C-alpha cells in the first residue's frame, strides 16, 4: 500500500509518490510518445496503486490531466496542484493572476482550487515581489477561490528569499522546490523555515538534476536509460534512479515527490521504489551521474537510444554543443 504523508498545514494526506507534468508529446501525431488513451491508462494504473498527488504547470498539462481523468473514469478524490507558471517573474502578474487561476478552475471543473501556487520564474524577482505575490494569493484564499497557497521555485538563489517571506508573513501553506542529490541547497535555509511554520514541501527535479534557470535544455533525467534492460524492474535490488527518489524522501522533510512519469516501466520502477524497505540509501555511485549531461559519450548514447524522441533531440543538441566545444 502506498505510504501517505501530511502536506504541512494543508492537512492533506498525500501519496509520497506524486506525478509531475508530462514531458513527452501526447497525441495522435507521428511525433507523439503516446496517445491520449494510453496516457489515461497510465494515470489509471498509478491511481489504482495509490498515487493521489498531481502537479500541473502549463495549461496544456492541466488539460491533459483533466482529459486523462475523464477517459479513465477516475472519480475518487485526488489532490491536484494548479500553478501560474513563472508568475512572479511576469511583470504583469497582478493583472493576469485571476485569469490564470480561473482558466485552470474551468478546465478541472473546480469551484475552488484545493492547491494553487505561483512560480518564482527566471528573472530573480526581489524578496518584496515574492512577498507581494503571497499577499495576492492570500487574498484569493480569503475570497474562497483557493484553499491552500504556495510558491514554486527552481532558482537556488531564491530559496533564502522565500524563507524570509515565510518568516515575515506566515502565509504559505506549501512549496514545490527543486531538490536532489546534486543540488540539495533547499535544506540549508528554506526547509528549516518551512518546517518551523508547518509549510508542506513537494520535491521536484529528483531525476532532472541539472534542469533549472539557464539550463532548461537539460530537461533530461541523469538516469535516462539507453538499453532496454534498464527499463525493466529487477527486484529486490534498486537502481540509481529508484534510490535517488528515496534519498529525497528520506533526506528532506518533504511530503511527496513529483517526477514526470511517461511510461509504464517508469511508473512500475517508482512504485517498486516507494514500496521498498530501504532504511539507508546507498549513494556511493551517484557521483558518476553528476556530470552525465556534460559527457559527450553519454550524450551520444542518449541521442541514439533514449526512448522518447523529445529526449533524443535534447540530448543531440547537448551532444553537438559539447562535441564542438
């Protein structure tokens, strides 16, 4: 049975394995990784095994999740986080915030967003702007359009600013934060502040270690398989990706993790990981993955053998850049 944890002051009990936004194209076209029906079956598979938490970012992800839930005839209550992506870096966020929220409510068929966050974005807004966004979110909460509010952030340099806002305002209910073995900076200042104020924590980029501001082109898991056998589960042992997920859940005060899950083999490996009894995570081999997305040989293998065309294209672009350097 899937373990659940309390998401801070939201009081929500959510699965320790969540689902992030889809990464590969879904549709009927030649470049699509899977069809809408196949995506719906994958979501049904995850829900049946206890996954209750879903993160959405851009509107197309909201639309795809709503479509998958409808196709799969999933009616049990789930916890869906909606987001105004990069909102705090948008100079017009004050006039756009309500429309961003209401558009997502309409797609999901919600009268109220159970979970709604604003992304800090790429432009390094000052602490005052992050605080102003939290005040605006709080106003929507008082109005009744949102139940729980939060902030999402990939920018490691912004973590101290968010901690200041938490301590000064005590308004946030949860956070979605970039955190992994290579970039654990959120644990230094932000996580203690969040814990002290009972702010729930969602960990993201547990596999795409290098994906963040200035490196969105590295939206590739550092554990990306290049051989068919790597896509099979092999209990009772856990592979590096599975242990990376567990490391995040054990080393941080996080409630859940939200990797993108695009294939049944990914789903089953991650479900196997969270069901495993692993009191101490072995990380001695993690160093070999630290610079994988800068390794010409490894990038060449991913460009040739990654399962998704989108990942092959991203790896090829990095390969060509590294090879010409």
